[in-house]
């Protein structure tokens, strides 16, 4: 089910007025807002036609973020690829709220249903942070729809129980000082004038019931195993920031040791947990270089998992 921007409504109070305005700007610039009906609820998607011949790219956001946060990256990719797609996961952005009792798999369930309806050919899947974990899960569930996998500071690495609990506690931000500390850690270099506004918004966002519910569902059972990483047969690019301070170094070691031998592993300097905002040009160049070297595939291939009779909408720029 596709609807137009005027019909999109979201009760998600995590969104700020500037974020809502930013979505309108992206809509006007060619990244159209659509929503897709799933069993989890309506999922909001930014969808734009590209101007190049590289495969479509799907960008998956991290915890407490949303598709609009990646708008600048999408616009950089757009001239080079056939299509750019960025969904909001349940409980985030303009998508449906999580419901009490939703299982830990709710994010993947919603993504699979959404992309089954949206994608009409295999795509490059890029995931950051929590989006990296979901990207890997999607690649395992729909390997025939993934031309390549780009993981940017991905989450999902297992930790011993005590370390896992301590890691999740970092996202339970109760005080303003905790929010400031988190902001200092999430950036390689914090923009001085933005430190306090970001901390204020971040504290409010991480105290939202939706985020609290999601954090409560992140048990060791939903995390990745070495065998799952090793089974990724498609091309893989793994990017990590030397200034990463949100994810522990043990996460890097887990991925570096267990990704298949064909994976490309690279560390960027001046690149923190949200390095896509700090080094967008460098990240875009690296991902596009990776995309240009993906094995050739028939671009006319249709989505074999789409619902019968479904015609995929292509947004025009």
C-alpha cells in the first residue's frame, strides 16, 4: 500500500520540528515519502530515483535515528545509483509505533515485508549501528536480493552477559550529564555549538517509551553468531571508525575475525559512531567504489518475493 506525503501521520513524539521540516525538504528534492503496509504496521520509506547505473542502495538507520538523518548520504548516492531507499524501522521516524508484546524480531520482520514490496531487483544494503545488525539479518533471510552488504560501525556482536548488560546501560540516559557524555562519545569531534542542543534532544529521545521497550528486547539471543557471519556469500564491505567510542573494540574484533575471507575491512580516521555525518564524502566514495566492483547481474531481474500482482512504484526525481 502506497500513500502520498499528505496522508502520512505519525504519533511518534521523538521527532522534532526540524526533523519534520527536513523530511519535507527531502521530499521536494526528489526523495519521496511513502508508506508500506505490513503486519507490524505502516512503515515510512524515503524513495528516490537515481541518475546512475549502479545497483539500488538501501540505507538502514541506527537506534533512535531515522531515514531523514541519512538524507545527505542518500543525496550523495543518488546521481550514481538506479534508486535510493531508506525505511524507518518500527518505533522510529515516521513509521508505526511498537506495540506491547512485539517480539525481538519485529525490526527484521517489518524490513523484510517492506523490501519485499519495494525492491524490484537486488540491491546494495548499507546498515549503520543497529541498522548493520538488521542488514545482516536481511542478507541471511533474502540473500538473492542482496548484491552487496556495506556495514558501517555495525551492531550485533555478542558480549559476555555482564558486558552486554553494561553496554545496554549506556543507552539508558537519565541525566543531562549522561547525555553530554554520550554526545562526546558518539562523535569523533563534537561540533561545539551543537553539543548542548544534541544532548538535550538525545536525552529526551532515549527516554521515550519506544526506545526503552526496544532496549529491553535486545537479549543475547538476538545477536549474531560467528557461523552467521561466515555464511555471508555476497560481497561485504566493513567500515569502522578509529574514533569509535560507542561500540566496544570487542565488536570490531568479532566482525574482523568472523566475516568471510572475501570481506573488505577498512578503518577510517576522524570517524566516530556516526561517521556518515562527519565524513560523508569519504564514505560515499568508498561505498561507490565497492558498488562499482560488484559482480554483474541482470538488471531486469524482478523481486521473486513480492506479493502476486504487486507493481513496484518508482519515485521520480
